[in-house]
């Protein structure tokens, strides 16, 4: 299955491949993970704050590897924040 096919579908329990990939990168980086945990405890704008935080670091696209990046519009930041609230 090509990566383009995967991207539009649910992936590993997440709403899409992009959200899953960003969540994996965040959870595997101690600094990003700590920031996401802090933001998740704030309020209903936590998802927007997480996106803003990541856009400050990488303005145009989120890097998931050395050769691939993801458009922020494809990522469900509310789903990522909710995953921290569930833990």
C-alpha cells in the first residue's frame, strides 16, 4: 500500500496518518512530549496552542523525518491533546 493511500485513512487508531505521525514524533521527543503534556492541562484552546508551538519551531510544515514533512492542516491537534488527557 502506498503512503498516499494510507494518509487519507485511519492509522493505528488515529483519525489519519498525519495525526498519527505527528503524535509519534512528539511522544518520542522528551521536550515536545513535555510541552504537549503541559498544554493538555490548560484549557479548551490547548490544541491551538500545541499547533502554534509547533509552528513556531517549524513554520511551514512539521518534519516527521529527514525527508518528509506534513502540512499542519492535515493534523488533528485536538485528537493529540485528548490522548494526553486520557493517559
